[in-house]
C-alpha cells in the first residue's frame, strides 16, 4: 500500500472515530430520556441543534469522500478491515475524554484487532 493510500485510509478511520466521539459528546448534553410523544420533539430538536452532533455529521460526510478516494487506490478487501482501527482509536479516546473503562478484556480485544489489521494489510 502506498503512503498516499495509507494516509487516505487512516484519515477516513480517524474522521469516522472523531465523528463518533463528537456525536457522543452531543448526546451527553441530553442524557438518558424516555421516548414519549410528549418529549420526542423537544429532544430531537435539542439533538439536531447541538454543535457537536452537527460537526460529527460533517466529519462523517467528509470521511465518505476520503473513503471513496482511498478505495480508488486500495483493494476493498484490505481497506475495509482497516476500519476496525476506528474501534482502537475510539476506545482510547473515550477513556481519555469520557472516562470510559479500558478493561483487560477490551485491551485484549484491541490487541487482537491490531494483529488482524497487520495480517490483512500484509496480504
């Protein structure tokens, strides 16, 4: 894989992970609530107006464009498994930003993901 192709794939992965984190941050502004007829409109409007959610959606849109460029340079059977690196990035970022737990089980899973990506990328 060329440096440009790798950079495109990695950029797509990072944009996707950033989008998830931004949407999570926006969702945190509302917290848990029950979906009822009485509050669905208010909650939906609140979500739709959160800058974090809007920015996260924009990151998703840009990531699609970057991903299309990546797929013109990399086989999908190699590129798509690399998206799983988004879980690695997101897990560590969620630990750092949101205080989410990084258990031994998660760390072992992350190691397996990284090993799998290395194996697929070398194919």
